[in-house]
C-alpha cells in the first residue's frame, strides 16, 4: 500500500513538472526538476523503501497488536477516526519539529540530513529522499506515535492506521511539491504549513522545521517567512530605539 500511495500521489506532480503545467504557481520557477533527476530520486527512494521502511512496516503490526491494535469488526466511527488522526498529526508534527531541528546541528547535518537537502527546490518524489538513519528517525513520528497512543489508551484500529498513513504521505508529498496554489490548504487553515512553508526551508536551509503545522516554528522563533523576517526586523528596531 505504501508504494502505491507514495508513487501514485507523486505521479501528478511528475506530469506537472514535466509538461510545464501551472508554471505560474511554481514557487521556485527557475528550478524545475528534469526527468533524469526525478528518475534518480525515484530509484533512491525505492531502495530506501525496501531496505529501511519495509522492516519498520513488518515490525509495526506485531508490536501494535501487542499494544492493543484492533483488526476486527466493528470498525471505529468516523468521529473516532477523525479525532485520533488529528492527534497523530499533532504528535508527529511535534516529533518532526524537534528531530528535524536537531538534524540541522552541524555534525548531524553533515552525517545524516545533508542528503535530503540535495534538492534546494523540492519536488513530490523527494519527500522521502533521505539517508536511512533519517528515514528511521523521522519515520518514528509516523509509525511510532500511533503505537504510543495505542499503548496509552488501548484504542486503535488498523483501518484508522491505514487512513493516517495515506494522509501523512499525501501531506509529505504535497509539502515537497514546490507549488503554491490559491486553493492550498493553508489559505483556509492558517496554521497549516503547506508547500510554501517547506519550500523556503529547502531554499534557505534554515527555519521552518515542522511538517504539518506552523505553531512550533512561530512559538520558538524559527519561522522563516517574509512576515516573520519583517516581524524580527521591527522587534529589533524597537529594542534599538528603547536602548
């Protein structure tokens, strides 16, 4: 299922980049990935899926069942699935923010995270283009957080987990798409991160560490957006005047 969703969701972005569709919405319009770059990226990601992520997926089921994962009927209600998935998004975003920020510390960046920043203008397929160690570290947020929830509450159904994985993959791929649309989700949910948030991280190599939401970057002053930079300049000017 993981391969089908990952490459299936990446496929529209490949067509969009290849045929020059929606050029006016491309965030870094002068950096369009070539087919060769996308093919090389796909091969690397596929290798990572089978050597790193597949063992994690195999281990998930027995571990989750040990913690109380349900695989039987009745299925959970829509409300139950919705609030649990919302909690998973918050948990994963928190884990991702602090882990990702740690990976930007000099030695860890050079040893682990530098691979992911090979593409300063991200594209959909590059969402999981990373070193095996990084895949395991950040992947814990997606796989481990639901297990922690299940261990604490004893309430998690396999159907909820499948839907969560699909939505998380969609979020990661779309955040790396490199396109900002008038209908992008953050225009309706201002705290949602989106492609414009993460694209700046790849372009500038700093700030915007969170995956799904903007609040950690805002609260901890790692928000790297034009608005945030303007706010910092104004605050600095205010402090200078006060002195």
